[in-house]
C-alpha cells in the first residue's frame, strides 16, 4: 500500500511542476521598452526587456555596434 502512495506522490509532483511554472509565467508579465532615433547619419536603438521585475533583465543598444547586457537576480552585470 505504501508503494502505491509513493507512486501517486511522484505522479502528483510531476503534474504539479508544469502547472506551477505556467502560473509563474502568467503572474509575472514580460515588460519591454524600445527606443530608436535616426539623425540622418547613423541609426541608434535601445531595447530593454524584463521579466518578473527583478529576476531577469536584458538590455541591448546599437550606436556604432550592437552591445548587449543582462542582469539576473543573483548576478548584476547590467
């Protein structure tokens, strides 16, 4: 009988993990901001994307070349 409960517990956990991940994606929206400018000589653009406000952030900008930076909750490289 305890083996049956162990199997049911494992199946329940395997079903619960995707549901929790889906809820996290739905609760924390993806925010983005795009800016651009063209002065007749060269284009300039900047893109910022963040998810869950502080957990993941990315920033890319183009002036003479494309530069990219990212920041996550445990590493602040941005």
